[in-house]
């Protein structure tokens, strides 16, 4: 079980209302049961990206099958063994991901797992797409999720979905100045994890994304005074300066000092 959220950023000033980014965020808790005494692991990886191509993934529901299947898909993508290089059609790529999942699931023992997998890509400068592949005890469905032309949350899933909605509505009632921004969306994820920690949702937020240029991006996260990369707490190393770091308010920070990057603007929350 888990909490995952997806949102898009639309830059109205520079791109005239076209999508300029898409993000997947999640908590980091794997749990074995729904009680406070149930075993848990708070370093579980739930978001993924290709470092060679503009694709990102996330999942919720069952852990074992999506985790190892997505790892294999990304390895094959990065080695040039999955998508055709000349294929720019998102639906064909989504179908390829579905076929890989379906064929792997055929050899998986019963009972078949239930889960949702998100897949996002950028096919050209402003051409972003999002799709969902679902397994209901082995019955697979697949659809593209239409993206709006304004910054907003476009998907939430997992056992923390209702709590996330409560946080989102609370902040909107308070007339939050960041409403309709990526800062608002990520803050909702972090606040849900912190305020509604449950047997199935917890650990630190983790984040991947796509911009208008470049391949998948892994973000470092500062959460409650500690550094995390994909849910794993870590000490500072100079090489960490080569990736982007954000705090719970989605502010750009320096991973060494955990303070705002020089020139970064503090955001009111």
C-alpha cells in the first residue's frame, strides 16, 4: 500500500499555457499488515525514471511484482532494447509496457496481485503524456490519462489517497498562495505523509520528474532535517551537488547546508 501522486506544471509566461513538466511523488513505506504493530520498511522505492530517455514510472498496490518488473523495463529501455527508436506514438509505447507486464504476470503464481503502474513520457518539447496500467487480481486494463492545460494534480492512488484529498482541500480552503503550482502539489504529498502517518503510508517523500528537455530526473529530498534519495536516508557527499534537491515546500536547496540555494525564493506555506 502507498501514496502516489502525479501532477503537471504549466508555464503560462514562457510557454503560453503548455505543459513544461510532469512529476511523480510517493511515500517510502512497505508494510505487512494494516495495524500499528505490523512490520514495516520505510526505504521502499516506488518511483523510477530512465536516465537515458524521457520516461518516468510509479506504482501503488502490490509491491513485489511492480518493483522487479519496472526495474527490468527500465534496464531494457536504457539499453535500447524496449521501444523502437523511430516510434513517437505514446499509445504504442503504453501498449508495449502493458504487454511486458501482462506476459510477466502470466508466469506469476496465484493469487495474482492487484496494482496500478503510472507511465509518463515526453515525446517532443511540449508533448507530455500520462498512462495507467492496472491489475485487478491479474485482470489488466490500460488507459491514457488526458492532461489539462493548467498546473494541477492529475492522479492520486494508494491507501493514502483519501488523506491526501483532505490535505489538498484544507490548503485550498485556507486560500494557499501556492495553489495551482508544483510547490502546492508536492507540499500536499509531504504534509499527508507527516500529518497522517499510518501503518501503510510513511517514510520520506520521493520524487522523479520530466522537464521540457532532458531525460528522467531523480530529485534529492530534504525531509525533517535529513537527506533522502528515493526514500533512502543518506549523508552528504559532494557528488550530490549534481542533482536537484527540494524540501517539503518544493524550494530548491543546497544538499550540503540544507538551506535554500543561492537565489532561490522562499515560498509561503
